[in-house]
């Protein structure tokens, strides 16, 4: 695994102000999420749709949903007040690419009005292959894909259904489609020079032993960073329980899986599982402050 100092200059430049891709940057730079994407095209057993997508955020939190125009206004307004803001991401509250019009309208507006901000997106990957070209045209160079399994038998225990062409797929057929789409999407992104981060939710008894295999596959695919996140399964977080009352991993279990997988891809250890409308450095949320203040003027 390469340390940051060993990275090629071009890559270092691209991650140096992105708090999720660079551990140093997360002390100095802030990112903001705008919750413009309400729908989702799959079901994860651990997800409660009343709350934010767990791809990139802490479950049990309801973000204020914004229209693309509201989101663009809010970004410009926050950027004026938070000079360390460097990245704007779309991570829900559903799946960014299950709402392509809203997502792309938002990204396009931000790029036009605030071209210095980096654009970022997080997705379950189902609709990724068909959107890679648009993402690249919009200058989205950082994409996160949530990959919990590379074996349909394991995936079927995590995702009960996935949208297929004209119908819903269930069981292993669903997982197989999701995995195929994720792999094809990642392949196209890497080919186009995007920096791909993969999030995996560690679910004890389901994919804990399997994540080693996931990490090996990611290495072969040229993924830049792997973020293994613990399942958050507390009733107060509204987690839906389709996983037979699965428990959260202990900190020791999480550390052991990260260590086992860390030889394959750079391992992210500074993730703080923030909310889908978070504002600030990782682990800090200035979002409520901006909620209390008056809304920004229209463009
Ligand atoms: Fe929920 Fe996100 Fe999974 Fe969709 S991708 S079911 S919003 S956790
Ligand atoms: Fe960071 Fe993920 Fe948000 Fe991008 S989408 S800014 S990687 S938390």
C-alpha cells in the first residue's frame, strides 16, 4: 500500500484538499453534502428509507431535502461563509444516480457558479455505467461506490431486491446484477482517470470474512481507497432489520478486518460517517447552524 508521500504528484494534487481522500486534508478542508436525491433503485437490508442513505452517511438522520436550485443557492451561500469548503458531494438521501436529472442539474449549476469547488458523488453503483460519461463531462473526479460483496450468494443476504430492466430482481439474480453494474461502472471510471473510493459496510456473520475477497477484487480494478464502515444497527437510528437482528461489529472486529484488507488497497481510517446534508470538516457538522440562519437569496 502506498503512503501519501509515495503517490504520483498529479494524484497528490487531486486529493490534497479533499477531506475524505486525504487524512491530512480532513483537518483543514471542509466538504458539504446536498440532499437532492430522494429515490433509490435497490434495497439494502440495513436501510430504513425514512432516513438517509447509509452509502455515505450515518443512518437515523433525516436530511432536509432540497431542489437543485435550492441546493445551488445553499452551496454558494455556505461557500461564502466557510472559506475552507473545498468539496461538494451528493450522497443521498437516496441514491444520487437513481435521481439523475436532479443530481446532474445540481452538479452542473455548482460547476457553473463555483468552478473552484470539487464535485463528488456517492452511489450504490447500479446505474453507474450509463452515467460515467456525464460525470466526467461535469468534472466529477471523485466517486464513491458502496460494494458490500463480490459474490452474489453473500450479496443476496444484504440486498433483497434491485431494480432490473423493467422489473425488480430478487435474491442472487439481484445481487448478480448489482455486482456486475458496480464492476463495470468502476472499470469505466478508472479508465477515465477518476479516483474511486469504495465503501463497504461490515456486517458480522454476513460479509466479515468475505471483505478480504472484496478488497482483492478492488485492487485488481484500480480502486484508490477502501473505507470499511461498521454496520450501525441501533433502534434509535431507525435501522431496518432484515438481517436477523444482526449486531454491530466491535471496534476490535472492525480493526481486524481493516488490517486484513489493508494490504490490498489504501485503507481509509478517518471516516466519521457523517450525515447526507453535512457541512464542515469530517467529524464536524456545521449543517444545523446553516439551518437556523435565513435561507440564501435566489440566484
Ligand atoms: Fe438505502 Fe442507500 Fe441502500 Fe438505497 S443504497 S437502500 S438509500 S442504504
Ligand atoms: Fe466525502 Fe463521500 Fe461526501 Fe464525497 S460523497 S464528499 S467522499 S463523504
